[in-house]
C-alpha cells in the first residue's frame, strides 16, 4: 500500500444543481469493479498520509477559497467499507456547514442502511457500460453516465428518472 494525500479539485459539473460550483473530494478504494470504470486507478487500496482532521481542514480551506459550500464525495467509492469511517467523519463535521453529495455505486437500500447524517444528495448505482452514455450537465438537466444511476435527496426520495435529473428553473 502506498501513502496518499487526499486529492481535491473544483468543479462546476458534478454537483446536482444548475449553477453551483463545488469541491470534489476523491476517495480511494472500491470493490465494484465496473467494466469500463472511468477511474480504475481509484480502486486500489491506500493509506492516507494525512489525519482525518487535516483532510477536513484542507476541504474547508479550498471550499472557502472557491466561495462554495458544495462538496462532492466520489472516487473509488466513499461508501466502500474501508472508506466509511472517514466518510462518516466528514459528513458529521462538514455536513453542518456544507451541502454534501455522495457518488456511490451502491443502491439506495444500502445507503439507507448506513444512516448517514449531513448528506444532501446521493448518486446511486453502478456504472453499466452496456447502457453508457455521455454524462453532461446543462442549465436544465444533469445526465448521468448510465441510465441505471439516479439521484436521491437526504430523505432517500428519488429525484431523477433513468439517470436524468431535470432542474426546476422557476
């Protein structure tokens, strides 16, 4: 296993909101092994070289510099069993002041059973290469990479249909 510093970057594409920029928090480790995975390098096992407190502070600092309270946890998979303790910590610490969206390959029933707090949105479902399509976000919709993936809110209410979230632009 290699020591790894958690990677962060700013995005306008990954948060389920037509206008928000967000900070992506990349988690390493995944056991889904989806054929055609867009990030196979994030499936490996690593040790983080920073403490969870140091990582949390870096996330807060970058979000402040980017002038956003939106965070997207993806990877790998933030809900992978070796990441769940860190994910819970971040959700508890950051969910008080930040809007968190978790991208996971697990289904919504698995997510419900985890009973996480501090999460605003979940993107659930394994990438399926057989029904893959171009992922895109416009002012009116967010299209996920395969039609079996969907967005849910913090109450586990499904917000999208066939992997397409339509924004209500009132």
